[in-house]
C-alpha cells in the first residue's frame, strides 16, 4: 500500500493531530491482528468481536499505527468516527491515485468464475490483481483494492449483494471502467422479495462507472428497465450482440465458438453457463487489448477458485461432480442440465444429491418445486434429497421415478439426518457411477464430498 500515515489521516479526516506521530510509510492495512507484520497499520472493525480489543496484539506484532474510534493518547493512531467507512473512503482514494483500471463483476451465479476467467485473460498481457476468495462485500472489496501490488494495471473486483444498495456502494468506491453482470437469478430472494429487485440491485454496478464506461449484461428483459443511460451497454445471449455457438459438452471440458472470435474455444470445465461466462470474459479481454491467441490460451489453461463446480474422484473410483459452494434455482437447473447431458460411464448410473437452496424467502418451497422440470428419469437413475424446503420436490419426484429411486432425508430445527444421508449415498454409489452434489453451502454437502473422497 503506497501511502504514508499522515496521508491516510488526511484522507479519512482524522479527528486527532497525527503530526505528533512520525509520517512513516505504511505496509498493508489489516483488520486481523494475527496477520499484522512489521510496518503495517491496524484496522479495528466492530463485529462479533470488537477489533479495538486487539489493538495491543497488533502493536506487539509490528503495527506502526492503528485506526481507532477511541482516543489512544500518545500511541500512534488515527482517530475516526467509523473505521469501516474510513476503510471505504481510503480505498476510493487509493483507486483514484493508482493507475489500475477496474473491471467489476457481479451476478446471481457465475461471478467468481467469470472474475477468474477475466483475470487469467488479462494476466497474459498486464500486471493484474483480483478479488481473493469471497472478499466481495463492503469490507472485502476495499481491502482487496488496498492490497493490490503497486504495479497493478488491471484490477478485477467481484461485487456481491445481500440487500439493495450493496452494489451501489461498491461501485461508487471502485468506479469500474467495465462492469459485467453475469446472470439475474433468485439468490437472496428472501431479502429482495422479487427478481425485479435483484436486477435493480445488480445493475447498480453502473452507478460508479464513468460516462465512457462499458457495461456487459445478459439479454434478459428483466434488466431492461435498469440499464444505464450514459454508458455503452453490450448484451449477451440468444439474439443479442454476443452469442455462443457450436457448443459441444464433454465430461470434463467443452468447446464452443462465439461471433467475435474466429477460432474455437477450448474450456477445461463443463456446463453451458461456463461457455457463456468464458465468452463474456473473452470479450472483456478483447476490449482491453488482449490478443485473440492469448485469450484462447488463457481459457484453455483456466485456473478457477476452488469449491466451484469441479470433477473429483470418490475413494471407490466413482466420478463426483461437486457444486456445493452455493445454490439458487437458476444455478441448480443449469448444473442438472449439464449433468444430465453428459454420457454415463459404461455400466454405471447417474445419481443426483440435491439439498436446500437458502435465502429464497416465502417463495422457497415453490422455487424448489420448479426444479422437478429439470429431473429426468431417462437421464438420472437415482435422486437423493436433503433438507426441509426441498421435501415437496422429493414427493413430486417420487411420482416420476421408479419406486426405490428417490430418497429424502430431513434437516430442520428438530432433526438432522445427515449421517443417514451419507450412508444412503455410500450404499448406492458404485465405482462406475457418476454423482452430482448440489446445495447451499450451509447444507454441508462439501463434507459429503470430502468423505466420499477419503472413505
């Protein structure tokens, strides 16, 4: 972080006279005192624990100063009203000061994957930095900005939202030159009420963009009312400016073409939705001057953030398609479409394990029930359900599938049949089988995947 103590104090509007402290060059800013290294500045945030309780530890670990909402006397500190708002103000200033161009990505599904794809493409040509892990909120985004290397020319930021206005805040901090909306789904419907509101929130990614900015958005009529009037807008999807064609899906990769690149694209992941994400990432790279050949190479050697859709091996040799990081109805339909279209292994069956999708509000049961349209007895041998809101979907499925091919295990406030679920999976899963696991992260299907790999 290329800032000095007095410079930070001026930016955040220090309430104390910091000239009493040496104007030292600062290392990183950290809100976890355990990560503090010599020369860093500490940021005590208030949450489940009050970061102010760890100021002593931060100094012991080498901090040269700290922000603080309480006066610390003669200890080097910057006194502020609100440490979080100071972090955001500092990040906004830093992004204006540094030469990095910001590319922002949001969406109900695919934003992390698309962020990774854009990063890999841009990294072929520019010093590039990206959001690490899931640092995509009001703390994580400014933290990412302040941690980018000083030579960064392209900064790829992921923007998440739980409530209307979250993306507006992040966009006004980052002021992206290019904004990408991957998909408008039903994620966090509990907090938004309608998909219309979700679209409104996602399109706020343009709020901080300059007038000559570029927004890449899906050809979904629900976003039409919220498209910006000033920035250039390019749409993707059927009948739009950017389209995928000649898509061929395999078990562990896919190939496709698009209308702005001459050659076929090879992608080492499966799923039509990933072809769309890759197409968008390729377009962003092309707009920023990356050579077409570098785009092809970057996508062919893609490195995705872990815990996303990936093939793994069970201890008994069965193929596991793990997609357990998060879930919403759109994402679940897409992965079922992909899994169903992949040819079964010789002599093997295809098993789907589906768990509750969280934060869908009052429409949760109805939205779970819609998944029945994506369940085909011709494509799937066995379906195993786990949760509470998914129970009625299990009942609907039992009317479609042969007897003994649909199972349901409860998870509610009174009962959790997690172990019974695991035992059932183990009993039906044979070495030549393929199994899909999909559900919200809180349903802990990741533990099932890990155990299947080990046992």
